[in-house]
C-alpha cells in the first residue's frame, strides 16, 4: 500500500492511504482508496471509456476529442482511460470530494499526463456554469442510488448516492456544438436515463447493453447522446463480459488494450 503526500490539497502534511493498482495490463497506474476506505474503480469505468472511444457513434470513426470532461471522476479512471485509448487529447476531471480529487491529480502525474489533464474539485453544477460549451466529449458514470433510497456504506456515500438529473444537466451545459455525451447506467433504469437526457435536450443516438454472461439479463446500458432532434437511435450488438472460460475475447481485448 502506498501513502500519498497530497501536495497541499488536503492541507500541509496531509497523507492519503492508497493502493497502487493498474489498468490495461499494467500500462496505466491507478492509485485509489484501500478496500473499505472509499469508492474503488470497477469495470464500468473501462466499459464507458471503451464505448466513448469506439466507432459507430455520430462519427463513424470518432475523432480524439480536443477536450473531454469526466463528471464525478473519482480517482480519474475514466479520464485516464480516454487518454490511453486516444479518445481525448485533454481531460478535465471533476470531483467534489477532496481525497479522490487528490488521487486523480496524483494519477495524472504518475502516468506522465500532467500537462494533458486538469482536476477540478467542486460541484459539477458550478463547473458546468463556469465552463459552459467547452466540451467536445462528456463522460459520466453517475451515482446509481437516489438520496434517501437504498443503503450505501458511509465511506462510499458521496460516490454512490446522487441525483441523475444533476449530472445530466451539467453534461448538457458543458457540451459544445456537436459534442458527444456518454453515460453508463443500470439497464433496469434505462428509461429514467433516456427521459432525463431528453428533458435537457439530449437524445440517444447509440445504445449498447452489457451482460455479465450470455444468459444473464443486461446489467448496464451504455448510451451516447447529442443535442438536437430525437430519433435515429442505433442499438449495437450487446457486449458479454464472461463466457464459460472466463472473460470473453472482447473483454480481454478491452482490459489489455493500450
């Protein structure tokens, strides 16, 4: 386990305990809270980044976004993945909590991307108002639990509990002309995501379901939306995570990519 000295963001001499993990077969270093001490990155972050980087959206071969915003970035796993996959030239990681924001800064530095990333510790609503229209790509793995509904561990409360509309509204404000907005969300709540996007004038153009196994119902949905007219939704073949012998070839490729 590593101990990070947080360059002043938590106050002089403040220390953060973290595990040093890795993404993409070890090509991306990831510092994150120890188990039980905070929200840890899961595979949904990589699925979202891979979806945003993949062809088949409004651009058949997506161009690298000049500037991408990751809302509720945590320690920065999605933004780091966008840089690794060539989906963004520069990323802004927006995180309200102090410790994960500090780790996100550390992760940019550790991977040699200090000059290609910015970490903003603040509420996504405030950031959206001050950076309106700047994003060519917005990605978001939002909290799945509405405040007051369901139980969330105290160490993960801020990361796991929040209002979807807050993140969708912020995404719409940040999105520049022809920007893409990509979300990952529980498949069972897809209707809520689509309706919330629509209220903000964002309409789904690409949809992909992710299944844990071929027989299992969809676990999460990946959605790409743009501002403008409704219609023209392209539902692409599903992604299956595991087969009889472990990860499927597509998942193996994603996890080892780089």
